[in-house]
């Protein structure tokens, strides 16, 4: 994390730059005179922000609208707004949570017939607002919007913002902010991996990075090389790797809780470190961002970093197939037939539909351990981007109770998903005359066909969810806490999913 987050009980008297929340009808409740705010038409409405020089200090005021309507997503967006607006200052003191609490207390006092409750009861009152989640979201917004990837700049711009002091008015807020710091750090690790060029982040480098993160984080990482992959009959990974001069890797991760476990979740991430399309070559424009084709694997790695720090009572296993998809002299050819880990054969008719081949091996291996549930993440299809745009991930799978858990985790983390069907009628699209199945369909609905193909490699009876993150994994535009390049999408969702996990009953 390039910006340090410190937690304070109150605003220091010598704070040079402080940030305060202002609410409609309460302009006089903040440090800036109401007349000054009125002169610049600042009313405390949501998304308003104003920088005010005041008595040798700088005060940043942000509007939050109705304090009773503020949600964690509001505070995540406001945190990002603050971080960008004040990035030219070395240190910020952010009192937004304390101001929000004061506004809510004032509203409660105005509505109550009797005297206000004691301070501690007021701060952590059960009023429909989760103070921990709010503090977490604000911390995430502050830190994630400050992210920059400058490793390959010969003269990177000097970062001014170095420290953010966040005032936390309760133990619940403090715990949430600490959790937000852990989440932001994990997301930034994932962003760094996704932003690294495919020529330098080879499968070997990515696997070594996973090993180092595991050693530092206290979880397990086992790395399989080409010879071992051949012995394991990982025909999908080896087939995609045939056109590359870079040897493949497969990384298996494991987090074990210290006490009793509520169950086991398997996380599978697509790790194509660069995708040229193979012999079914992409266009030049289509290749420009294909260093991001390992965003699924990177998200799983980031999630493991956060999970190992938060220590949920759930066992987590990770499966990360790693290779690039290139056009070397012995590259996989259209028409080739591969035998995959679970024994099924697949006819490859488009070498640019390679993600499902490596995921097939990974899902097969994950299934053999019989976890309580599986979720895979992959930048899998352009069809999903066409259907849902760049901000939503497509959710497919089986076992409605498990898919509901994924949807709840998505809503809580601020990483939205949209459920799509897996229509059995589309299975005819990938029937093959020479193998058990083919790797592409014969008509439209490509994202759904890809999901159906993946399901062929998930063992019967296992709850499984597939997240197609082709849209939200990479962006060319800043938006709230998201910065240009790799977004780290999926890390927060996966951590929420694991922490909330309950064994899904069979459908």
C-alpha cells in the first residue's frame, strides 16, 4: 500500500488538512462558516465537494445528503472522491465518520421524546446502519483511489499524499477501518499483478510471486511444473502452452483455519498471462489489454492474502492454471483434440477459446477434493461484456443457495454481478463428431455456452459458481475507487463470500 492509513479518536488540533461531512440543513454544524459555504452554493447534497482555505489551514467539505440514507457504497465513493481531490496534500485527517455519527445523533435527539442515549449506545446503536461496514467502505475508497502503477515509468510523478488519518468514533468503526485496510492492500496486490506486462509476468514469475505471498501470508502454495502437469494429465494447460517458449505452471493454494471449520470452499482462477489468441489470432487492438487475461488468478491470490489476515473459520483451497497462449511452431491447432484431467476429450476449433481449456483441468482437480462449494473467476468471453457491459460480472452455475451466497457477497462488497442462465438446450451447440465435446458453440449465447462447457468438468453434486469478469477486470477510465488498468475486481467479493460461507444444501 503506497498510502499509510492511521486511525485516530479525534481530529488533531494541528491538522493542516481536514475533511468533514456536511448535511443539508446543518451547514452551521461544521468548521466552515455557513456563509462561506452558501457563497459557493454548497448545500451538503450527495457528491458535493469543496476545498476551503480557512485560517491558514485547508478544510475539505463533502456532502453526504440525508444522514439516514447513507450506505457503505456511498462512503466508498466519497472516500475515493476525497482521495483524488486532496492528492496534492501530504497528509489528510478525515472526520467523515464522526460527522456522520453526530448528524445521526442529532436526528435521533430531534425525533426522540426523551433524552438521548448514552454515547456508547448511540455510536453502536442498532438503527439499521452497520458502522463497521461503513468504516470499511470509506477506508477502501480512500486507499484504492490513491493507487498508482508506476513501476515501468523512468521518471514517475512524485506522490504527495502519503498519510491519511481516519477518525473512528467507535470500536466498530475501528474494526471496520482495519478490515478496509486489509482489503485495499489485497486489491492493490492484485492490481499490480494485472497491470504487469505479459512479457515480464510470465507463468514462472507469477507462480513465484504466489509462493512469496503465501510464505509472507502464512498460507500454503504448491507449484507444479511441466513434467508434473504431464503426470497429472493436465491436457488443457499443456495444450494451450504448446505454442509458448515460456513453461507452464499450476499453483495450488491452501488456507487452513486455526479452529473448527464451517466447511471448505475452492477458488479457481484463470491465469493466462498473455493471450494472443494462438493460431486463431486476435486483432492488434484485441491484444492490447490481454496482459489482463490472468485477472481471475490474480483475484484469487489477492483474496488469499486478505483471508490469511482476517482468519475466517473456513478452509479455502485455490487452483491457478498458468500459461500464455502464443503462436509458436508447435502451437495448438484448430482441429486438435485434447484429453483433459477428468478424462473427457475436447475438440479445439478456436484456439482463442483457451480459457475454458485450462479451467477444465483446474475445475476437475478442484472437484476431486470434494469441497463444499466451488467458484471460478475468469476473463472468459467478450459475449459477457456485450450482454452486461464493463461494470458487471456474469454469474452462472448450479445450486441456487450457493449462487444466492455469491450474490449477497457481491452486494456487500460493492462488486456487482448479474445472474445468467445455463440453458440445457444450448448443450447441442458444442457437440463434437470426433471428441466428447468441442470448445466453442455453433451459435449465439457464447458466454452461456462457455459456462455450460465448464460445468462438464465440475463433479456431479458439487455446488459451483462461475464468474465471467471479462468486463470489470480492466478499465480505461477512473470511476469511484477504481483506477485505470487492472481493477482488482473479485478480491473483495471472494473474501466476503468466504467470511459469510455456509454449506449450501442440495437443490
